[in-house]
C-alpha cells in the first residue's frame, strides 16, 4: 500500500527553474537584494494586493525582526494565541516581551476577539493574532480594539498566502503581516518569508535590520540580524508564483472532495467556510468528537497510520504548554485552545494529492469510526 503523507512541496518544472537561474552564472550576484529578489518582491506585492512587501530568509526571522522594528518597550505584554506554530510565541519571547495568551474561537480557531480587551493592561503594547489554517481573524474588530488602546497589530499570516477579504489582500491588515514561504506552505521559496507593511519608517528600519542594521558603508544604526533572501530562493519563488493559482485551484478540488465525504460522518467537525473570504485551502483540519465518532483524535491518528495515511496533530501541544516554557504560563487560561488541541487533526492536503487518495483516506476514517463504535 502506498503511503500518503500529510504534505508535499510544490516545485516548478525543473527546466523552468534552470532557465530562471541561468543568468546568475553571468552576474555572479547570489544574494544581497539582487535582481531576482527585487523582481519577486514586486510580483508578490501585486499578487497579494499589498502596499509594501519585504523579503526575508524565512517567516520566523521576518516576524522576529518586525517585532524588533516596531521599537516597543521591552518587557511589556503582547496578547497572542497559543493555538499556533512554535514560531509565533518564540518570536515574542525572543524579543523580550511577555506573551499573554488569549483563547480562540470555536468556529475558525483564530484568536477570540471578544476576549482580547479583558486581557489588556497598562503593560500591553501589541496584539499578535494568527490567521490559522488560512482562516481570517476578525480583522476589523481587532483593529478597533487596537485603536482604542493604542496597540500595534502584527499578524502571523504564515498560513494565509493569497487569502482575500472582499477583494482586499490579507496582508494589508494591521501594522504588519508576516507570510512564510517555507517548503510546506501553499507558496514556497524553499525557505523564505515576507513582511507586508504600510509605514515607510518601519520599512526602512526592517531593510536595515535584515542586513545587520547596516545603514551605509560607514554606519551601522541597529543591532540587526542577517535575514536576506538569496537569489536561488527568489528564483524558486518567481517560478512557483507562475503556478500558484493553478495549485490553489487543485487544492480546492481536494478540499471539496473531503467535504463531500466527511460532512455526513457523525463526530467529525469541518473547518467553517468564511463569507466574503477567498480561501487558499492551506490545510484541512478536522475536529473529532470522540463520543460521537467512536474514537479519539489520538486513536484515529494511530489507526490511520496502519492504512499508510500520515496526518498531523496540528496544533498540539499548544505553545503555552511547551516544555521550554514550563512554569511560566497556565494552559487553563485558554481552555478552548487546550480542548481543541486534543481534538484536531489535519489531513493530507497538497495540490497533486490524487482524488482517489482522498477517497481512500475518507473510507479509512469511516471504517475506523464504525469499527470502534461497534
Ligand atoms: C510556518 C509557520 C511559521 C514560520 O515560518 P518559517 O518560514 O518556517 O520560518 C510561523 N507561524 C506559523 C503559524 C507557521 O505555520
């Protein structure tokens, strides 16, 4: 039986990539904001519908530097969600801020905007929400809260490449948004990331921060990092961008097939579709109600392995329960996130996943539920 893995990186035809990188053997310009880098940044601004976009080595460095670039007082509080990848929380902590965890919404797993205001103190400086699975946060409500309390908003939009709300690019909300172009994401540059922003002063700061804080040949104005995207990664991005619409459409077909099969199985909750939002079908999370379905999430995860189907407990554990943060946070302050993290499973999803494989996965899920119930 062939194995079905949870994801598979998108790659352009090899000849197309070769053609794209050929010129590098003439220019010998391999990194430091070269021609491919500039072309990709422009193309992405257009594709994503954002004002300004800066490229980085990866999404995490982009987020970490965006938080540094806002120049907020250290030691202060940042309200965020624990239902995310390690990166979001680490970026806050590594900048010397104290994460304050807000619980999540039951319907789309994003930060529960109705619970943010109760967490704001005189120490709060920013909100870092996550468009988790590509689901759009309550961007308007979050902005109103931020405006009322003079807080910055930096979105972790790592999952949300190409998502639009009423035609508006997801990266245009808040003070800044981070995208990840990691190999496993909807759009990849092998490793890579970006920050979208509006403020020209922040743009200038971030351009320096990603290049050691260097202002010019003789002046270093920030304690910066090195987070420049190289030309080979940018070239991969230029190629993948030509195919991304087709890839997203194919992902959409996979998702429709899943929905058609799974909607009828009791005890399996599906990710809600959001009105007015153009989705990118980044992930396909299902939520298992053990008593209705017949098996727990963990039991289903293990049983699927026996069918050669590899899923992911994404996100489990939640970040406020990580071993590296032991004793620092109380997971019971985010009971919904805690509960959902034990019930959620993301199923295999990538553009070239054959629909027959989706049928096989769904048949296996059905069979496992029936077997456990009887
Ligand atoms: C992938 C991811 C990141 C980090 O992005 P990298 O490009 O891998 O550094 C951050 N946040 C979330 C939610 C992610 O899924």
